[in-house]
């Protein structure tokens, strides 16, 4: 029987990220190759050094989709072994459970997650049973999985938990845990919860369940509240939280891994206030400087773009294009991008450029301007931007203008 390092972490008040970009992310019409899944799992685990398996559950995929998906999951389980805890996700049928077990068996920290409906409406659609009957069947599936291969940890996702009866979920979560389940995931499958509702759900279910049950969150972002709802789950005592790089997942996605991880790590005092304890949320604190590069990797693989306004990893982080932020950047940003993320500040040339910005860009291009040249260059930049209908002015074109300007002065 394997040691469940994820349960150990949660019970020790440490945070565990349940990474969904390779699995739920596929429902955002993306497809990660098997090799990339291995690379991503390793990169994410290495953020935590040797404690990667204690801080990251990597949902490698859904083996029942097809033979290729099964092989991709198997490849991640074998080749990312020891860097994260690898999980295969499956439906609540005996055949799917056995297939998921086979895809990860024989590897360290292997897990499967079985999806079981929790609400009456979802139970009818998925199993043609009542919620209580579907949950009772879930208990038997956990037993079956543990009897089949007790080297693999079995987790259960309670689908549509946000519309399910709290007492019923608490009761069956305890029964499944007693049957051998590792973590019970409460999912806001439709992404309709407000933060107060998410917090209330986790508080109520935890209060009514056995203390031995470890709960996790899986909160969709349809209303743009995935991060806020996940923070409320953490405030309610949840320590295993689902997320996805760039937020990719079904429909409008999940909370973005890079945002959630940064929020929990960039200011220890805030994490302490949120989690309500004096203990660090990490066995090994994450290396935040790896966030931008991993995000770029995922963007390139999935063709999901990083925009100017993407928090933490977007192209606007650390950029300056106007006067006062140029002189006092610390007054216009909540953290130091260089110190925390390894992102060097960049002065960009736009129609908003002040004289200081103009002279700074000119100096970077090897040109020193006097007052009149600076004024002329500033006017050229603004005119150029409006004529092209785009804020960013090409620096090579600007350099060409400066060459002519200096030559005629």
C-alpha cells in the first residue's frame, strides 16, 4: 500500500495544486502532446524541488478517450515519476476504473480520480439514478479500485457539488474515505457560484463530514470568479485546489495556475492571513521565477495567447510607457516583477510616451538627444502611432527617424 503524500500535505496544512491543463484543458479545445505533458509535469514539479509530489497532482489525461490518450497518460506516469503525483481521470464505471489504474500502476505516487455525480440532476443525467444511489455506487467503486490495485491512490470528484445536498456529500465523503479514498473533490461543475456561496459550501460540508476526510476544490471560471472562489475554499480550510495553466479548461476555464500560485506565494503575510495559520503552506516554497517561462511553454503548445493584460505572465507585466510610472515604478505596481518573477522592466514606445520615455528608448538605441531633438522625436512617435492606428511604435523605425534627425541637426 502506497503512502498518500497528498493527504499528508493537506492534513499538515500545506497547499497542493491539482493541475488540470492537460486533462480539463482538453475541453478548451486544446491537445497537449504526450511529450509536452511530461515536460510540463516535470517543470511544474521542479518548482518545488524534491517536494514536487507533495505539492502537485498532475492530471495527465482521461485514458478512456482513445488508445493514444491512454498511452499519453502512461508516458507521463512513467517519465514524470517522482517529480509530481500523476493522476489518471475516469468515469464511474468498473471498466474505466480498471483502465485508469492500468495507465499509472507501478509508478511512484500514482493516483486515479473517479468522477461521481453528487446532485440529483447530474446523477440522473450521468447514471439514471438518484444522487444517493450514485454516491453509494461510488463507495463500491473505491473499494473495487483498492481491491484491484492498492498501490494506486483513489480520489473521487463529486460532480455538480455546488447544487448538491451538503449533508449527503458529507456522509458519502466519509464513507468513501473509510473505503480507501484519498481526496474528495467538490466541483462547481457549471461555474455558477459566488465567492460567499463557495465558502459556505466547503464550510458546511467539512463541518458535517468526518475529520479524516480531505476535501479539494474544482471551481470553474464561467463568471470570472474562479480565483475568488478558490481563495474562499482555502479560507474555509481546503488545502487541495484545482487549477490550470492560463486557466484553460471547459467553457471559460478554471482558476489560472500561475495566478493562484503567485497569490499564495508572493507575500507570506497574505498567505498566512488567508490560510489562518502560522505554518507555511509549503514544504518547499515554489520558485516563482519559473512561472513566466512555463506559461509561455503552455501558450505555445496550446495556441492560447498571452495578452497584455494577462495577470502575472502577460506581456504587459513590468512594462512602462508613460512619465510618472517611469520615474516611480514602485508606485504603480503591486510587486517587483524583477525580484519575484525574474522579469526585467521594459520601457515601451507608444503614443503616450513622455520626454523621459523618449530619451530612455533613444539611449537604449545608442542615441543621445538634446531637448529640441527629444521634443521632435516625441511628436514623431505620437504622429506615427495615430497614423498607423496602433499604439506600439516599431523601434527600428524610430531608430531610422533618429538617424535622420541627428544628421539634420
